[in-house]
């Protein structure tokens, strides 16, 4: 499928921050902000890897709902890496939509949760929620949107090693800039 999809990726979750995504896909090039009207950001996608909740751009059809994200251009050879990390076939599917990015309509791909992996009672780990929050804040998304992410429920990661790994990344993000 990697050759059939656009080379533009809409990040809305833990890949929002350029530092995080560049570690996963070094070719990424930030093109600009975009939003998905009629979608809501929900932390209800069950991870088969760690059992916590992950972000989902959930279609609601309500015009007032909106998921904010950023569009990155990626090299096609990195699609399999991102597909594996995101869990294509294990909770996420590939979706292709059009968005307005920097005044142009662009076709993008993104990952959306499949119904079999929706668990509204789950919570994201605190470090995961903070990855999304730092990305939204980095890109100066609407204040109420950023605040909503920060105030959302989360839980402690029971794996101290994984938690520490992500805390180091968050510390690095705090002082990072695109220069």
C-alpha cells in the first residue's frame, strides 16, 4: 500500500512534535498545520503493545468538533516503519482524506482506530498524553484544544523503564526548536 498513498502524513497524536517524528522517520519535513472538522480527538484506542489508550481522530460528523494536526512530507521508504510503530492491522487503519494546509487542499494519510480496538474506559499513560500536549503546544494550536489535552485523564505507566525513556524524550522536547 505504501506506493498508493500520498506522501503527506497528518499527525495529530504522539507524532505531532517534530522531534518525536524525526526519530521515527528522519525524512519528515513539516509543511504546516491542518484540521479535521467533524472529528474529535479521543484517547480510546487500545494498544496491543502496552494496554494503554492511544489517540484517535474519531469521526463524529459534528461541525463544531475538530482535530488539529500538522502535515509532514515523508519518504515512501519510511512508510513501513511508521505503519509498524502505529500498528496497522493491530488497532489502526490507514485513512486518506483531504485537508487544508497552508491555504492548499492536500491529500494526506493518517491512522485511525478500528472499532475492535476502541476501549473508552482506558486511559493513556501520563507520558503519552504529555507527548500529544507538547506537540499541540509546540505548533501553537488553539489554547482550549491544548488545555483540553493537558487536563485529560491519564494514568501512571507501570513499566518504570518505559516511563523513564519517554520522560527523557519529553525533557529533550522542552528545550527543542526547529532551527
